[in-house]
């Protein structure tokens, strides 16, 4: 049986040379104010973020940008623009993709038969939940992790 850790290591090897995206964390200080700072980078593979030694579950994804002077028809648009500006203030370059609010997945727990984030061992097969009930696509579909990563990495390489 192939373990979750082995599948993820193989995925990392096939991603060498592929572009990575920034990992950010929110910080606040009296002197520098609110900002989102870079704490690393990762390959964005669907619902997963792969670093050299960890796997993370995605959360908020934004692009660093100056909001400029615009009128917003919705308060949510104003809030998104403010979040993009926090990434600029934290040191990301204009246009950089930034992942915020991600969470660490416990791969050992999955290999021990449990689950962590979108990963779970289903009938002895490392699997990933690639949809969620909140998207209206059912009860959160699982598929084998190896096939999921192969498909996503192939898409990344051929776009």
C-alpha cells in the first residue's frame, strides 16, 4: 500500500521547477500596522498547498494589489480590496498570489487511518475531499489522492 506521505513526496518531485505561490500570515503591530507578511511559498494543487516539507489546506486566496480610488457597489468588494492592500503593505509585490488562513494537515494522522483537513484514509486508500457541501455539489466528494494530484499537476503543466 502506498502511504499518503509517499504520494505527496512523489507529487513534490514532479512539481520541481513549477511556479509557487506565496503563503501569508496576518500581523499587527503598533509601528507597522495591519499587514499580511510572507511566511513561505507553496505549490497550489487544487485544495492543497504543498511546501517542501508540509501539506496545507487552502483557505483565502487573494492577489496583492493597490485598491486605488474606486467606488464599490458592495461592502464585500471594499473588504476584498482592503485585504489585497494588506498583502502589499506586508511586502508582497503587486499581482502576487497570496494564500492566507491555510491550515497544516497532519499526514501521519491520515496514514494512521484518520483524517486531517481535506485528506482521509477511505477503505485504506489515501483520499482527498475536493468539493464541499457548501458549494452545493453534494456531501463533499472524495477521490483517491494519487489520481487527484496527477490530474491537477498535469493541468498545471499544460496550461
